[in-house]
């Protein structure tokens, strides 16, 4: 079959036009999938932050209002869509107030993760030089002290620093600089010791402060069986990325708290492994 030069040019044009549209469609679909995955991750982490708090009901309400607003836009219901749009626009400022703690925790989680990665990278390049004594926290000594205090029902609250500075709470207690070891920890929390009230701050394998006053959580869903030590441990781990260990004076049980949540464990070896993994 014979084609004129004009016809051939037209066919070539449509061929490349069709293929370019197909490539655009493929790229668009890949970006759409990536967009959906990223939004899903964002919503998942937001849900983790507000789970178990009163903010979860507010979060669900906001999602419902947003979906209704999008539906009214799709159905061209201009008046209702305009009202809901104004509400959502002004409501963004209210959200900052309502979700202040959750936003702080979310930004802290992102900033601490990035800082930790940068610190590991600098260590590999030997820009940060830490001696083994300073960089490795004696987790075994801490857990053994907590188990020993649990058998005697000696109350204790220990906070282990990670990336976030704890200077804002360290100044509320008594400063000291002692290497972590089991006898020292037990003697500090001994019921007749003048230092046993409040929390102990551990940083870089050193006990840097005792009798520290910590912020208490406002979580109303926390069971009443947990006392002030547990509420303080949850509070400090909500506001920072620190880890907390609590020995109950009533039951002698040991609790491990991270990111404002209780971490379950079965044996002290498993607890040591969890803390070691969280500190690296």
C-alpha cells in the first residue's frame, strides 16, 4: 500500500503523540501511587500519635467534616461547600491549639530521627569521638538495680536521655556526675535517702541529676492504678524522645515507657535488648 509523504508524516505525528500520552499516563499513575502511599503513612503516624487520647475523637470529627466538604464540592452544593470551606480554613488555627502536644511530639519524632541518623553518620566519619565509657550506657546495671528494688518494693523513676535535651528538667533537681552502676542507683532510691524522691536523669552512662521534677501527662484514659511516678514517666516521654523506667512502690513491678506508651516485655533480658535497640 502506498502512502503519500503527508500521510506518512501524519501517521508518525499521531504515533509519537499517542506514545507521549501513554508515557504521561504511566508517570501520572506512578506519582499517584506514591502520593497515596505517602498520605497513608502520614495518616498512620498521626493516628499513632492520637491513639488512646481524647484527641482521637476530634481527629475523626475533622476527617468526617473534610470528607463532607469534598462531597459538597463534587455535588456543586455551593452554599454548604462555602460554609464548610470557611470552617476548615479558620479551623486550621484552632487545630494548632487543640493538637499542640501531638504536633510537638510529631515534629520531635521527625527531628530526633534525623538528628540520630546524622549523629551516626558523623560517628562513622570520626567527626564525633566518644570513648566507650562515655558512649555505652550500662543498661544491664540499670535493669538489675530496678529488679532488685522491685523485690523490696522500692519506688524508682529513671529517665534515660536519647537525642532531645533534658536540661529543662535537670535544673529542677540536684546535679551530680557519677558513672552508672547498680549500687549507686539502689542507694539513691533507698527510702531513707534524701535523694529518693523525684526522677533520676541518665545521660551518656552518667547519672547527671536526681530529685528531678517531671511534667505529668494529661492523658485522662490512663488507668487509675498507675500513680504519679508512672504519669510523670509518660509525661516526659510524650514531650521528649527519652526512655523511662518505673518501679512501682505498691506492686514492685517494673514498667518500661517510650513515646508515652508502655512497652511490654517478659524477661529482664528482653527488656535489656529493647532498651539497647532503642538507644542505638
